[in-house]
């Protein structure tokens, strides 16, 4: 078996009482997650986060700090890799217009008090939802 890592980097933007989430179709499955994506070879995690937000949403973000890194084994739901996800708290211009450059994506604001483990689709995001719920409930 080919053993490899899949490093993902996501941003958590809480603006007032709202949090930004992303919904997309991945291999025919609806996935609700935070905006972000995969780390490219030779790229740092913060550079990855800034690139992903610029590419996917047209937003320049400022990283405020680290929030969470996966601390348990998680096999990918889509291939044979081990997923390691890194989450940063971010801010951006609150008046920016959200854009989705992919046809199968939708990014929207939801009430941060409504975030829970059930909000998100994938296991690591569920853990982050639980951590956010403890902060904002």
C-alpha cells in the first residue's frame, strides 16, 4: 500500500456573529467545510492558505493565528492518504464581495452560534466545529 500524507490548510473567518463556510460537490458528494485546500510542494502553510483563498474566493486574508492541527489519525474519504489539516484564524476586508470561481462551490455566512460537529461533513472539520461550539455557545 502506498502510504502518503495529504496536508490541507483552512481559514476560519469569524466576522461579528457570522462565520464563513464553503459548500462544494466532491466526487458527487456535498461537502460543507471551511475555505482552503491542499498544500503544494515547496509551499508554506500560510502561503497555501493565502493562495487558496485568493484562487477560490478572490479574497486576500490576513492570518491572525493558528487554531488547530489534526491530532488524530484520519484516512482520506477520497483516497488512500492520511489527512493532516491545519486551521488558522483569518480576517479580511469585511466589505469584500464573495466570489466562487468553481461552478460546484458556494461560500456563505452562517451564524457562529449554530456551528457544531453536525455542521461539517468530514471528520477533522467536525472536530473543529466542536472546538468552535465550545468557544461561541
